[in-house]
C-alpha cells in the first residue's frame, strides 16, 4: 500500500509496500479517490503545528512521526466493520469527516466535538489519512455521496463544512450585506455556502488576480482590491454608508481583520475563520464604540457535514468545481502541490491529489 507520510518539516515522503490498515468493528475501510491540500498541510510542511511532535504522541491516536497526511478526501467503501449499522455498503462513494475526538470531555459531551480538549484530524494527527491507498475511519464520520456527486467534488465537502459552520455561527439573516476578507479556499467556500442564506450582497476583498476571477465567476456582488481601494471606505459605500452586517475574516493578515472590524456597521458581527501564526493587535475600542461582536469559528461538527451534503443534493452549490485549479498524483504532492500553493498563490486555489492514479 502507498501513503504520503510526514517525517518532519520539509520532509514528506511517498512510501510503498506499507501494510493495509485493519478494519475494526466500528470502522469503515475506504479507498480514497481524491484528496485536497489545505493551509494545515502547508503549515505542517513549514512547522509541525497541527501534527504531533516527533517524540510526543497525540493523546488520542498515540501516534507520532511519521504520520500519514490527507484530511480533505472522498473515496469508496471497500469494507464494513462488524458493528457498523446505518446503510453503508461496499461500493458506496463517500466523503469522510476527519474528526478525531475523545467523546468524554465537556465540549464533546455537549456536542461540540470540534472543541474537544484533545482534538485532532485523521490525516494530520494519526489513524491514517486520505493520501493513502486505504484508510480505516470511524463509521460515524463517513457520509454517502449522492449519485450525481463526482468524487473530486466530494473532496471539497470538508472545507465547505468549515465555511458552513462559520456562517451558522454568525447569525446571518436573509437580506444581510456580507463582507468576505480573502478569496482563498475557505473564503471561496464561504462565498458559495452564503447563497443558501440569501444575503443582499456578498463583497469580497482579494488581491490575487486568479482568485478574484474565481470569486467573480461564483457571483459575488463586488470585489475590492486593497492595493487599489480603501477597504473600509469602499465596503461602507457599497452598504449605504453603514457598512456590512457581517464580515468573515478568512485571511491571516493583520490588516484584514483590522479592516473587517472597522468596516462592519454598528452592532455588526465579525467572524474570524483564519488561523494565526502570532499575536496581532486589535483596537477593542473599534468594537466597543459600535457594540460590534467579534468571535471565531473553528472547524465543523457532523451537522455541518450533513448540511453541506444536503446543499449539494438540492443543487445549492452548482459552481463549486471552480475552486479546483489543479489535479496531481501522489508522487508530486510536494513539488506540484504544497510548494505550488506556497509560492504560486496568485495561480491556485484548491489542488486535489488523484489518489487512484
């Protein structure tokens, strides 16, 4: 069996002749079809922030380096564990929610598995990953895809669930004006999922030419390039001088979150979806004197995964394939995948690995 394995920063290897994973009674064995690369993979390549340290096993998986990568993936069921009930059968095409959680801490018991005290991901913190020929996963987190659902699109359910979770947390109402800071994979996912909530306007802030073009094809109302216009002034003008009702910050750039906080109207909401490498200064008086709300949304729950798939079933994401800018093979994950996303931001949005090739 082949798998892309993480041995440390700048040390990712394609290994062959690995043993197949066992399918435990509560698991489903999946043959991955497509797997996406995301910011967590890029961060791991630079520094193992989201991956167990070399000599410190993850508290749930008990794994340390090397670990198999790939947490945004679709595939085909090849084996069902003896205790699994719920309609999955060999041959079903599925999307996998890569959540690893303890099930016992206070957040888990309250349903917030995304906030588990020992949270992890299949494909980052152990238990295999989507960049392998076979992976066994908890059947609770395996979702059958509609027949009309191509497998490459199935690999986008995970980032779309991140976006859906953020939107659900925002309290957005039909007719609201929305500002999206950044048109990377998560920003574009937010733009698409927003359509189910019927906003009046969706305004995106982006500098990269290719990403602006994708956002335009997805039907945003307006695009603001911060190199050409003042974001706060323009966003307010587009919203009757009052500012957007809700802003989603999807860019790890200090000027982005600052502009989002300043641009939203009084009593508006800012949702941070970005992960930060360091502390950033925020002027709390900007929030205080407008009674604005700033909070964060992390990852997703099973409900978010289910809602994204329902949205697909209702043809609510007809242009989602626009996010895919390249497909590569497993032997080119670093050169044509990770390094391309690091050094060619202007060119790429979502790179998928065809695991079957």
